[in-house]
C-alpha cells in the first residue's frame, strides 16, 4: 500500500498504540480508535513482566525488540522511564531442563543476556527460596517489569505527536465491508469512518467485531486474577526479581518495595502447556466480567508459593484485580491479514504474551500494513486455523 492511504486501528492497547506510533512515524494517515482510553482494557491490567525466554524463536525475538522499544521511550516519547530492570528468574524441573537450556543458548545468540544456573547456583542467588524439584534456573539480568498503563499511554501520546489522530471514548460497533475489501468502521453513534486498511487490535472484543463482516477466529477469553500482597517495604527482600516457576506454576514480581503482584499460570507461555492445571474462568462478555478478586482467589494464588518462597506466606493480602486474556487454541498470538477481506489485519489471541511483545508486534503489524508480509509474523497467521 501507499503511505498516504488511510489506516484505522481499532483498540489502543499496547499493540494498537504501538502500531499507530510506528505508522504515523512512517507518514501514514492513522486514526486510532479506543472505546475508553489507551490501556483501558487488558494492557492496563497486565502484570507487564519483561523477558526474552521463550521456546519459540519468533516470540523471543519479538520480546527482545519489545523491550528495546520500551527502554527507548524516554527518547521516543520524551518522557520518563517505564521499565524497572530487576531481572527475571525462571525455574523448571528435570523434564524441561534440556529444552530450556537449548532455548537459552539460542536466545543468547539473538542478543539477549541469559544465564543458565544449576539448582546449587540458584540456591546461592536465591536465599530463602526452596530448590525442591529445581533442575535448572534461567536468569535474565536485563529484564524485569514495566508500568503497563504508563508505557502504553506514552506510546499513544508519541503516536499523536507524530500525527496520528486518536479518538477516545469512541466505541466501534461494526467493521465496514464492501465486497471483498474492508472499507472502514461504523461507530456506536452511527458515524462511518472510511479507510483503505483496518488493523483490528481489539483483544477480547475481536470476535464480536469480526462477526459484523461474517468472519471468525477460534478465540476464547479467560479471566486472570492477580493477588496484590502487602510487603510493608520488604517486597524486594521477599521477591527480588520478576519470577516464573514452571514447577509450582506461578509468577510474581515486586512493585517497588510496597507490594508484590502474584498470579498462577497453566503453562503455554514457554510453549509447554500443563494440561492438568486448572484453567481460568471463561468470560462470555468482556464488558461485564468480574474485575475484582475474591479473597479466596488471592489465598489460592498465595498458597502456590508456600513451599518455594515461605516468606510470601507472611505477607498481607490487599484487594486484587483481574484482567482478561484473549486466548487461541495453541496459546500463540493470531497476527496477520484476514483471508477473504482485503485490507483487514488482525492482532489478537495474545494468550498472555501481549504486553512484552506488544511494542514489537505493533511495529511489525505497521510494516505489514505498509509493505506486506513480515517473516517474523508468519507463524502467527490466522491461516493456521483454516479460516476463510
């Protein structure tokens, strides 16, 4: 397509905002439409862990590039830093040690610092942590976590500064299709905005909008609760890094020294899903899901840390919160052109990978819109599900 063509982006989460920033920087005429405000959906509720460790090379490469963009925001957006570099620590059992070690070696070759630690070496780095079941630990010193809300909004402001038009508090009710081409969107108030290309980055609302042009993807939505633990000024002492435990199936990170955010996971994030783990609640309507977290849910999350990090059990429980994950059948993002409707690009099904890869996914989606196929996005194509 030509840089002068109009592009509408639906959804101002981390991907949509990043795509708008990139496209506006390339001279495209961009309108970013958001039903609430930037990071008003799942992006703003993300735990925003940053890591490069993935078993899939394309996810590693997107995560590495995503961090580069986030770290560069003080220059890109002329704002403060939104990244806290506390490092990222992983542990796994014997059954995954060989594949994890091989992935770490590959990722080092892709440009990320990454160390593999034996259980003994991990114990030396992690006083107060049990090594039960640990065969291998992976340490990523340059990673950690980000301020998801702040970073997404800074990116959206940078997109506006580059010339993008941003419509907030503006729900999209329908996609607009003429024959085999996308033609724009219809807003909730009935207004029609036309465009040559529409990038649908609407997360849990993706299927609802695709249905308006007789398209679908095999996505479902899960509610993911986060426990907020009162560390009383000792968060970094109890949980010194961003953390993921493939054995206990949980993750956590400090938020400065005041609190620790903690959650559970059923796998999939590294390419291995724990089928026996309990999956989060399914959500039929993303507009009305339960955003708060019951105390019992927080207790259940906390108890998964009892054997690994006993000091966690001494922390108080603050009110938690829940976000949404739009999930694909294979736990991988769904990114690419939708078959059957020219000019429609989708970025959905982030499956828990969304924030850390989001800045790079937005950049790559922008390149896809401007210049055509991007090899790094090829494994995530909607075509893998046989959609038509």
